[in-house]
C-alpha cells in the first residue's frame, strides 16, 4: 500500500506515547515550552494578517527576514549574509530538505545515538543509510572522535551533530567541536548541525558550526526560542550556492514558507532577546528541581544537563523503556521512552522540564510511585 522506504520507518515513539495520553495527564513528554509566546509575537501575527500578508512569497523566504537572521547570526559568526539563509518549515523541514538535496541512494550519514528521532528515518526516506555513532553516558553523552572516525567510509557523506542535545541535554565543548570540524575537513564530509536549542544553555557556551567548515549546514528554529512550535518556522544557514540548491528542493515540498508567519517573526525579532532572558532563569530552576527529584527515585541516576530542557535519566529497573513510559502514562504522566532515540537510549526515560514546577514535583512523585511498585 505504501513505499518500502516508508514502511521501513517506525512512528515516532514520542508522539505515540503523547497520543495515548488521557485528558489531564501531566505533560513532561513533548519538547515545547509551557510559556505563551511574547505578546509582541502574537500581536505581530495579527498585524501581518491585517496587512494582507497572505500571498505567495519567495521559496527561500522573505528577503527581509533572511537579512534579519543573517544579522542575528553574524553577532557570533562573521560573514553571514541573506544569501546564506533559507527559511524552512521548522527545523524538521530544513533537515529533510538537506537530506533530499545532499544524499543519493547508498550514501551513508553518521547520526548520534541517542539522538533526535528524525535523523535516522530521514536518511531511510531518501534512500541513504544512517550509521549510528554512540554518545557514551560516561563521556557526558559527547562524541568520541576516534570512534566516529572509525565509522567513516568512502560512502560517508555527512555527520549530523546536535548541541545542545535532544534528548540528553549535553553541550559540545570547544575541544570536541574542533575535533568534529577537523574530521569533516580531513575526510571531506558535510556537517549538518541541529542547533535548535542554541539559546538554552546553562553555565557554559554554545559552540556553533556556522562557518566552521565550508561544507557545514546549521539548522535552527524559532519554535523553542519564541515559544511558537505550532507555527512551524525555522531556517538554515549554509554556503550561498548550497542554499540555492536546497531552495530548489524545498519548492517541490513547500512552494514557499508561510508568509504571515514570516512577517510576524520579522516584526517580533526585536523582542526575541528579552523573552529568552526572562525564561532561562526559570528553566534553570526547573532543571535543578527535576534532577534533584529524579535522583531520589530508587534505581534512577541523572546527571545535570547543560543545555536544552530535557533530562535523560538512566534506570536499573528490569523493564523496557517503552513499557515503563506506558506505565508512567497510565499513572498520569507523559514521558518519552529512551528507545525512541536509538538503541543506546534503552534503560533511559526522557522528561521535559518545560513545565510548571508544581507539575514537575507532582510528576516525579508519580514516577517514583510507579517505580517502587515495579520493585
């Protein structure tokens, strides 16, 4: 009934658990902020509609928004211009467009394990092969350059990196960032860097791959940093010639990014920094609360994540993560099974702390009661 490629891809383990949830469940599962978008963002969308921003726009996105993002990016990376920016249907749309543009059947792409759920399936959907590289817990879920290089073959076309990481919350150090760049340059492969959580770091510094390598692509989004995941608006930054090619590919799936959403984001960008500044201390408090409570659960062990808004505790209860997530859901808390993020995610559960502190406290109490009943 469907293509072999689609049939070989499973459904998202995150979404499956979420869609099973009953009304009133505590949501510590989906990766979305519980904060409303800034009032300026909401008003900007209303103004965009009132101004008649309902026509087709350029496939690569509105020039004014591309210029604004280039200016924003140039604060930490010199030499970025509008021609280096492509507006996409969220980061997920940007990632798939990159895969469709770069990979042929039989090509290999290195993807993190544990890693976000789309990296491997996107490869399958374009006929490529995903090769997992392990993020070891004892290395704070950071890549081992020697292990990664051992996976490179003549078929390797790219490496996908994600920092801050979903699901682990790890953040690349400057040293490891450099080893990945050196590897990509030496072996002449692309870097596809998912930097959606670049603004969500605690006590450390984000290392961007913008302009780090002539064959690097940085994918980003306003879903998290403006609190608008349902608007599906993202962007990528890459070499200008490649942006033109990805734009050509994007036309056949999107035609153009939604015009009123682009206009709204453009008008709201001056308020972007203030919103991040307001919510980051709150998320930091929640992060510390959740880690403290997780480590009180028998058999659970959770290190303090340095970025994003997830914890990824390990547990030693003899039960599969999918089954444990279902049991936790049955008690009224939505989580995500570690197995959704790859084979190395088993014996882990992902919890989002983008939730009110009272929900975190109550949710962790419920998780504790479930685990204690398992024994």
